[in-house]
C-alpha cells in the first residue's frame, strides 16, 4: 500500500485544517498502541470534525490507496485501533456531540467520540438509562463500544451494546456517506447492515453517528457480596439463580487465586476459608429489588455460602466492589505480561470451565487468576507471566489455544466482548472454521475491495 507523502499530507491538511493533523513523533507514538501492548506506528494522525471531513479523507485514501485505521480512546484489548500497516490513524475525538436525545422516542443520536459514561450521565439527566457499562466506560468511546460490540457487568439483565443500536451513519471506504437502520425499534428492511458494521472492529466502515435505544432509569440498585469455600459453590449459585428465574443486573465471580491475591495484597481481613466470591447487583422497583436480594441470599446459603454482606447505601456498595476493582491493578503489579482472554461458556458449563482452567495452569506452569461476568458465562481468563521467564510466552500461547478448543467444544465462544483484532486472529478458525472465514472475507471485500480500512485485523 502507498506510503503517506508530502502531497497526501497537503491534501489532508486542506480537509481538516492545520491544527487537526500531526506527524510529530510523540503524537505518532501516542496513537501506536492500545491496551493489548502490541504497538505499530502510524505515519500521520488526523482528527476530522465532521462526517463530511471523514468522507473527504476516505475519498483521498481510496484514490491514493493508503491504509486508514479508525481510533476511539485506544482502550481495546485486542489491537483493533493499532495501525499495523502504518498509514493514517483517524481519531473520533472531535466527533463528540450528542446530536439529539428524543425523550418521546426513547432514543439518542450520538457521535462516536462521546465517552460512554458522559453519554450515560447526559441521558440520566432526562430520567433515561443507557445500560451497557464496559469497565472502561470512563474513558472508552461509544464508537469504540459499538465497533467492538462491548459488554459489561450489566449485560446479564440488560444485554450488550448491539442490542441498543437502531441505526448508524457511516462512511464507506470509498467515501460514500450512508445511513443504516432507522429511529424505530422495528425495522426488517434488507440485510441488517447496522448489526454487521457494528461488530466489525472498524474494518467495514467508519461510524460517524449512532442511533441508540434508551430505557427508563431504574428506581433503585442494591449490592450483595457473597463468599464461598470453593468456586464450584459460587458457580452453582449462578446456575441456581437462573433456574429460580431471579435475574439480577450483575453477577460477577472471582476464583480462589483472585481471593488469595486480594487477601495477601489488599485486604487481610478476608476470611481464610473463602476461596471464591460473587458480587450481585439487583435494580428496579424497590419491592422487587428487596425480593430479589432475599432470593439471592437464600440460594447462596443453599450452596454453603460462608459470608453475606448486603450494602445499605451507595458508599457501602462501592466498598463491596473494591474487592473486584482491586484485582486488575494487583495482578498488574505481580506479573509484567498478561494474555487477557474473555471466553464465554454456557452458564451451566461455568464449573467445568474453572476446572479446565486449573488443569491448564498446572499443565503449562502458569498463573491464571480468573474473574468475570458469571451471569453471562463470560470469564476473564488472565494468563500471567514475566517476560524474562524463558519459554513462558510460548506456554501461554499453547494454554490459550487449548482453552479456546475447550470453550468451542462446550458450545461457547473465544471472545464475549473484546473482539478479535490482532491478538485473537490466529485462533479464529477454531471457532468459525475455514468456510465461514471465507464468507467473512468476501463480505470484507464487498465493502472494501482495496483493503484500505483497518488492514491486518480479524483475519490472519
Ligand atoms: C481497564 C479496561 C477495562 C475494560 N473493560 C471492558 C468491559 O468491561 N467490556 C468490554 O466489552 N470491553 C472492555 N474493555 C475493552 C475496551 O474498553 C472496549 O473494547 C471499548 O469498546 C474500546 O473503546 P475505545 O473507544 O477505546 O475503542 P478503540 O480501542 O480506539 O477501538 C476499538 C475498535 O473500534 C474501532 N473503532 C473505533 N471507533 C470507530 C468508529 N468510529 N468507526 C469504526 N470503527 C471504530 C477501532 O478501529 C478498533 O478496531 C476494557 C478495556 C480496559 C483497558
């Protein structure tokens, strides 16, 4: 593909203005990586301020055939926004307006560069609720959430980002501006291009506006923390709750390694015999929330729960969440490298998944603290090692491959929310098989026959 030369820089400058384009080495460095720790430098970074500017940039890229990588906050875990073939990084930081909140329709039209929590705060002012809540919501963009089909702890009750997308405004690789979907809940006209583009990790089109569905804000939320002697008791509590038709907003799980780390590094008052924890949140009408919290407690006690703490107010709830929030920083202090997997298994297979992960850790001599969104069967399997340790990287790769084979064999998926990007591309075939991959490649070709948009992603 063509390198960015002076002629291209001049044309780009005339589109976005001198203040919104940079080739300064520090800026290139800043836009070379995401949370996956696999950096590649772009040749130029541009910050368009309108859909029309995005369209002009893509027309130029189409004509001159240079690569373009869309970027939100760069908080992805799989290298989606990393410009693996150099070229141009297109940020959405100036596409940051909430165009319209339609209270009568329960919808919002938002530009991709709006930070997720800022969108939630704006709609909350009107008594409305946008539920998807990736843990990165304080810095990730709504465009990045849409392009990655992001989820979060509330997915158990409320679902994930794609379930809120009604329509998109997009710019295709040749610069064509197009609207997909509509402002309505129902729309069955043609193929569902909004859904296709939404999870495409910036490989099919650049999203310049999103129509999202909203719901009324729940009246109250309550949080309960449960400690268990073994992860199997915690996992059984999750499936028993589902069987009892109790649908909390959130069910987060932590295994024995996680609790051991917390006990040693964060809170030594954690009971010695607690080897697994659940944090459960229920929201809605106060009467129903009370009933659900009682049911959670009963089901947990039936599974040998050794300690129950119910938060009386928001401060106490925050305290209960500390257990979960302290995990990632603690893990990061102990090992310098994390292979961060986000497998999903059917909920009934959660106990088997923990058992399998323990076996993998022993077989490959790795530390694998595991926590996650148990309500969705979505487990964050953190394969940890230190780079200086000979052969640890190869062992981690083999462990990940075996984990993915296991997950697919029990009817699960290799990624529940982080996407494929660069990191998981080598494993795609385990889940999809070659025929499905060929079909996906044909779809990519139909959108982007010159292969200029986010090249090198998803497919090896
Ligand atoms: C601490 C931490 C916690 C996290 N927790 C969660 C979690 O709970 N759930 C979860 O799902 N993820 C989580 N993530 C991963 C990450 O935050 C999400 O994937 C998020 O959606 C990325 O948003 P972003 O704005 O950073 O996008 P980026 O990383 O910048 O981009 C992600 C992908 O989207 C594409 N893209 C971005 N904007 C556009 C656009 N306008 N048009 C087309 N393509 C675009 C990029 O090319 C790239 O492929 C977490 C990450 C961190 C660091």
